[in-house]
C-alpha cells in the first residue's frame, strides 16, 4: 500500500489503483540534461551504524532532533518496511554493496582484525557497477568487508577511501575485550595514516571529505558512500553537538549525523545538483540494546541488533531525488538494502551479469510512486549467521524455532554493556500489518499461511543453506581469502 504523508509524521493510506507492476516498466526518469553533463544521476548513500528504527524524528523519535533527515522525508519518500540482510555489521554491508544475501557470498557476522578473509574479487560492488558509466566513486567511513589491502574499497571500485576498516570498538579500549584488539587504524586509500584516531572527529572528517568530493566532481556523475562509524559504541561526538540533546550522548551523536546529512544536502543545492542526485539514508541494523543509554531505540518493534525480530532488521530509510521521487510520501511495501544495487544499475543503464545470482530486485516503481507498485519480493529471508530463523511474505512473518539474545538485568550504561540472556522462540506466525511488534502468535489461526511460509523457507535452505537444519546451500559463493 502507498501512503501519503500529511505533516511531520502523520500518514494516511491511499488505496492502490491498477497500474504498472514492479519490474514491468523501465527505470526511465525525467530529463536531467545540464549542458554537457551525462543524463545519469549522482548517487549518495549515507549508512549509519546501529541506529534504531525510532532514532529519527520522522520515524517517531520523541527526544532527538533530526531536522535535516525530516526535511529529506518531506522532500522525498520514507520506507517504513525497509530491511537489512542481517542484523550485524559485515553481513549487512556485504548485502548493501553487492545486492546479495550475505550467506550467498560468505560474508557473515562482524569481521575482526584477526580474520583472513573478506569480499571476493569476483563480487560486483555498487561502485564497480557505476564505474562502467564513468562515475567518480568515493567511500568515507566504516568499511568492514576485510581490512587487508586486497579487500579494501580501492580494490573494489572506489577511487578514494578514508575511514576505519572495521568497527570503532575493535580497539584496546574495548570495555570487556580490549586485550583482543590492536591499535585502531585510520586508513586512507590502502595505507594506515594514523593509529587510535580522535573518534570525536570522525563524523566531521567524513563529512568534510564528502563535501569536498562533491565539489571536485560537480561536472561528472559520482557515487558517494558515507558509512558513519556512529552511533556504534563507543560513542563520540564533536564539541559542536556535545551536550545538545535531551537524550544524552546518544542523542548528541544522532544530531551530529543529521548535521552531516545537512552539509551534504547544502552542498548539492549550492552546486545546483539537487535535481541530479539521488540521496539515500538508512542504517546497517537495529540498535545495540545491551548498551542501554548508549544504544538506540527500535520502538515499536521487538528486540534489536543481533536478532531476526523486526527491531534487529527493519531500519529507517529515506530517499530523496527532487523531480523524480514524489515529495512527502511513504510506502509500507517491503524493500531492502539488497535492492539498491539492481535499482541503481537500471537507473544508470548498466546491465548486470548473468553468470551469478543477485538477490535484490528493482524497486524504482516504489521509489518513484508508480500507481499500484508492490514489493517485488515474494519472500524475504531473515538469517542470523548461517541460521535461517524467519521468513516474510506479504503481511505474514513466520519465525522458525531458534534461540536469540536479549538484554537482561542489569542494563548497560555509560558505554559498558549489560547482561545478555538467551531466549527461545518456537514456530510462530505474526501479522506484521496488525502486529508490527510481534506480540501475538497467530499460527493456530492460519495453518495454510504457515505451510506456505515453511515451503518458502525450504527453498531458502536449498539455495542458501541453513545450519539449524544442517543444510548446505547449492548456490553459495566463496568469500575472498589472502
């Protein structure tokens, strides 16, 4: 169903009308010509780390001001049922940049400084897709697809890179496992330029480089990937926003990320690139609840990072492209980060290779507000590591029996984690349209729906594998190795 936004966060449903089905039309968009500039859009993706579903004003935050993201929503579209592919760092980033479930390409969990693998040379990244059309490409921020030189962004389609190769807590100051980590490296290109950088400056550094990249490439198409290290713990914020939010340090950090988005939008407007640029904002997974006041909020969703409940895998998403994406709209149709690569490939006129499976689908009909547009996914699969834990089709989500971690007492605080307890859920069916919080199991009422989703789960086990049922997927590709 499409939704029309009225005001700040209020939404009213619009009835679907007969129109183009998803994938049936072309990705044509209005003329973008500007002198000698090619008629292909600039792409900007802002990807935050552990930001919860509710941690944006227009997604219902009661106490964190995000005026620039709210402006993006007023001028674009909110996706209220938007998913990552796993609720953990490396797996989520692998999916975003390749359009594949991370299980397909064997990038799982959160890679650490001792790992000897990363993204394979054979995988096609978003940067490599747009390079085929002459795009300038840059990545600023957290990478987390392998920290050895052969796995870094400059070996996978990005012209320039500056940032952390993995999570900002993988350093000797980790509150519980510091002895396991070497000094945190800050990388430029493929060289370490600093160890143990001042993390309070990371958001500012990434933002300044993003603006300079836009300015330097104003006359050619570009792809800019800003993968903020925040609000992953440990939290750091510059003096510009320290003590500004009633939500404490976590709120300060989100306010600075919002400022960063505002700086990018201002640069686009100043350089008259607004109507030539698709800007996408989303997060890599839900909030790290075990850190208490240093974690975010997934309300009204259940649980958070590290789980296959909605709070772990459903994230805020806003897309803006003046003249192409209708302003002030929202959609509750299912879409995901894996859909960005095939959608952008179609927008820029690149045909994807036929020799591999790419799991994402073209969601331009949803983005552009085409009448009657529906999610292109018959099924969406929720994996944790190699375990298939849930499957969604339409309004229905079926949890398969599995264990999951949940915050216990006492909660964490002040940058230190609290206690995790292991819980279990049996076979359970939820109607996400009526019960987005996954509170009421209705499996007994809808046995046919359960059987249908179980059959879809069996297809995933055959294709991608499932360690819970000791299945090996037929179509899984190896990760890259040293």
